């Protein structure tokens, strides 16, 4: 479980956190504040959610197998990247 809580959410461009969990349905991050050196992190607005950086998610998928882990893109600096419509639901 990641212990790092990083304030990297662009609150003006993201959806408002829902009550009572703080779920952010559409997260937009500030690239300069994104902790790309960390495998995973949490944000203050949504303390129950875990965001994995792409390199760590790819490594995890390679370790446990592609069929055992579904990767969902939450946000990207590439505007054409296919962001998952509901990345935090199970």
C-alpha cells in the first residue's frame, strides 16, 4: 500500500470529489507535480484510491501476467490517449 500522498491533482480541470469517499471520477494531474519516480501514490482528495505510474503498472503486469491484471489509464499528457471512462470502479 503506497504511503506517499501527493498533492498533484489539477483541481480546476478535475471533477469534484464525491462524498463520502472522495472519489475523483475524472482526474487531471499537474505534470510538474506528478511523482513519476514513485511506483504508486495517493492524492489528498481521494485517500482510498491508489494511482500507479505507467512504468510500475507495466512491471507489475509483467510479473503477475497480463491476464491477471487489468490496467486502466486514468490520465495522460497525450490528449489522444484512450482514458478509461470509469477507472476506479470494479
